[in-house]
C-alpha cells in the first residue's frame, strides 16, 4: 500500500523555501512513499524531484486561473497562470493530465475556487481534495467530502506542506498504481487520513514569500 501526500510544495514555489533533499528525508522519516509536488506556477521542482526521490513522485502544479486555483496532476510541463478555468482545464487535458481542485470551499483562502465555478465545472473534475491540513475549518473539508460523494468524484488529501515538518499531516492510504488511469482507480479505493496544521505555520509561508520577493 502507498501512503500518499498529494499536495506538497518546494523551494520552487514563491512561498516556500524547502529544498528537495529535505522533503525526501522527511518522507523517509514519516513513511510517506508517494507524493504530488504541486508548486505554484511551475513543474520544475516536481520534474527534478522525480529524478531524485527513491519513491513515486507525481508531477503536479497549482495553477492560478482568473477565478482561483486548479491543480493539474501527471503533467509534463508548466501551464501558465492567468487563463480562464476552462482554458486551464483544456491545457491540463492536452498534456493527458488530471484535473484536481485544491482546498475547495476554504473561505479564508482568496485563491480557492468559488462554489459557483466548482458547480459549473463539476463534470470536468477528476479529483477533489477533501482534506487539506492548512484549511483552518473542518467544515471546509466536510463540505468538500459531501460534494465529492454527491458527484462521484475521486477524493484526495494533502498536507499542503510548505515546511518539512508538515509533510504527512494528511495523506491517502491507497493501492499501488502504474500511471494516470491506474492512479484514479487506486485513489477510488483509498482511505483519507489527516490532521490540521498549526495555523502559526502560515507565517513561514509569508516569510518565504517576502524573502523570495526581496531576492528578485
């Protein structure tokens, strides 16, 4: 069985300073043996991680659309931000990727897609994150779970880690898989586990964003 944390950030995200090697070390410590690297606006870190990690790595990206963030999984290259939701989904599909919705219904996150948009694109959603450790309210997760169950959408979970210590705060225990299609079948048989991250951890992301801006 895999213990898959399906939402992790690296130093390639503008709000994270975690090197790839530290992520590998932390995964080995916690028994996480499958990860989705989903940096903001880039697949560069995920592609490099695939070459370094001794476990399965899914190349993903959190893409900021005109209406909020969508996650593409099993990507081959970057997808530009600033497009409409429909255009972004088309770009993900063009790469043979999977469409995921990260941190849905999180009222504290301006980047979360609104309920109206999620309802409009429901037929195009492959995966919904029903537990994100950085969502402060459990009702956001409960709402996402109810929505996924109602519409028969595959359920995922991720720590949304921006620091090594967060890795493994949420994960899916699921069977092994070989590729994109196998992943969806395995995820459908998975079981979600998770705990919320201490809200103070968000300060690390704010600090990383500030220092990364200053370097530029």
